């Protein structure tokens, strides 16, 4: 589920505490991911910053939700 940093407070109730969250930004010097991790951790969520970019995440074979399921999950928000 993709949640823009500015929507985290509003969407926090949709983010279960028993999940882990990965924040990523536009590049290594973008602070939005760091702010998202700090916020999520302050709200008792497990969060980490993705050091590389999304293409590297996908290339590593890590989980990615795509297709209709991803669209439906985003549309519910």
C-alpha cells in the first residue's frame, strides 16, 4: 500500500501494528522517507527506510503488490 508522507496521519488507523512498513523517497538525499519512518515508529509501527530505490526492491525479488489488488487497495483509501 502506498501512502504519501502527508497522508500518514489520516491513514494511520489503516496501518496495522503487526505489519512492517518500508518508506522510500525520490533519492538518497530526500528526507520524506526519514520523516515517515520517524512518524511511524513514534506511533508504534515497525518501519525502515529503503536505502535503494523501488526498482532495486523489485529486482531483489521483495514483495510488491501489483495489478487489480493494488488498485483496489489504493482506491479504498
